[in-house]
C-alpha cells in the first residue's frame, strides 16, 4: 500500500503510474475540490496518457483518491511526498514538505518509509527533513525509513517518462527501506540505481541546471551572432547539431559532460578565449563564456586544495606522484594541460614531485618544471605518499588497488568514491 501526498503533475502521474502497475495507491491533496474531481475520473490539468489510465485504475480500485489522511497513513507502508517546493530569493521554500510531514507523522503507527519525490536541494533529506522528523520523536532509519526518489518527468510526456524511463534513482537511509523501494519498482524497465540520499537529490539538479545552461549558452551565442549580422543563426545551430558526438560518434558528448581537472589542448582554450575577446572588442558582454574560462582556471586550484586537505596543509617534503601529463588520453599533446598548474602549485608548496605519462614526458620537459621523470608507472608510484591522477589513462586505474583512497587524488574521477571528496 502506497500513499502519494500531493496530486499535481508529479504526484498524480506517480500515483496513477504505480496503480497502473497493480499497486494499491492512495492519493491525498489538501485541495478537496481537486480530489473530488480526480475521484470522478476528471483530470485537473492536461497530461496526455494519464487521464485514460486514471479512469482505468479507478475502475480496478488500484487507485483511491481520499481526504481521509489518517486512514491512508495507517494503511500504507510507503508514503511518497510530491508537494511543491516553490522558488524563493533565498532558494527553495520547504513549507509544503513540512506541512505534509505534520499531517503524516501524528498518524504513524509502526514502521513506514517516507519518500521525497519533491525536488529539494542536495543535503535536505539527511539534514532539515531528517531533523524535522526526529524532532517529532521518531528515529530515522529505525522508526521511519527516509528515501529520496527524484522524478525525471517532462510536462506533456510525463506518462511515458514514468512508465518507460531508463533510470530509477533511489537514495535511502537504510537497507530495509531501499529494499521496499526496489520491490515497488520491480515491474519497471528502468535501471534501479542505488545512491546516497544526497546524491539522489543532486542528480535532479545536475540534470536541470545542465539543460538550463545549454539553453542560456545557445541564447548568448545567438544574441552575439545577431549583433555581428550576416550570420544565419538557425542554420548555424543546425550545423552544430550535425556533430556526430551528439549521437555518440566518433566519441560521446557524455565524455565532455564529465568532471575532471579542466579542459586543455590546442582548441578549446584558444577558441573560447578568442570568441570572448571578439565579443569584448565590440563591447558585447558574454558572461557565460567568461565564466567558462574562469571555472577552467579555478579547477586545477580545486585539485590542489584536495591534496592540501589530505596532507593537513603540510606539503613541504611530501612525495607526490602526478600521473598523466597530456591534456587527455591517447595523445602526447601537453598544450594547456591542467597537469602543469597542478604541478606548479605542488612545487610552490614544497612537495617533491615525480611524474609519469606513457607518451607525453618528452614534450612536457619543455615546460622546465623541476620534477623527477619516472621511467615506468611502477617506479612512479613506488615511494609516493600521495598520487594525483591528471589524465585518464586506463592503466592508471591500477592505483586504486595499490593505495588507500585517502592517498589518491582522483582528478579524473576514475574510481574514487565521491564520499572521499566530501567537505574538502
């Protein structure tokens, strides 16, 4: 038995979708008129596919809209909160989540799993929400399981997205709650992905902020193109979309939407700066493109901060091995490589730096960096106190079987668990 709190786009689609999969689902909303309308099989908003399924699940009895919250809580094992989290100047207003919890908690007898499907900032579930629940006398993980299960529904195609989505992301406070959620989604085709509570929240924002950034990038570029004149904006973007990387050929665009030490090489730094300077020379601001270069400059410094944190700020005399000198694998190109500012920073801190790259060491020597060049991977890591991965050469994955994670600074996210980077 499942109770869905909030019957808006996300809540009603979730409730009807779970009922369509033969679960017994209660649906509650503070708007009595909305609940009454849904009981009659009438949709309160337009969402193709949901209306027909609503009528079908009402007939079978799998979906039961109700205003009797106490009974619904008592009879449900899982409670999904799908209420709004409106934007405020400070971020997000959680008042509707707290109101939902205030309505639920007085009626809880026995263990329940509370699932947050509303979009909330990373850290909210294990922070504010867990704190709110425990302030009412419950222990999260013991009396109440807490889970985060973000939705990836697009208005206008939410029904297909819910039933046929390729990923089901779930973070939970405990294994028992995770098992309950796994059981609910067993009949869905999407891959069930177990993550931490905060990772589940983060992934939702990661998705939406990327889409927002892509739209703003396109608009910034289009506005500049209109300023220049004699540019066919529509055709330009169609030509951009013909790049086979959008379709995974010859490389996947996903390889670019992945964190690392920063971008380098001959093209990306040079061309991004050239476009920015061209705009500035015409008194045309391009804040997004300017930020792209600023973030890229800051990224090696962020890696250096991680190294310093591992060494408690005492780098003098520490033996640090840097793995990878080329700006990316399968090339010996060291132009604008992010390895260089990282190595320079280590040297300024007094570290003894050894480097290794399978193909790029001869080219890197032209930088004049005062480092020791190891003849092999094994020699490079032999006496290292800390290892920094700057290039994602596949053979560097061996380091994760040789060193504890606290001694590895994984600048390319090749294998280190995210939790090892927290608060650094």
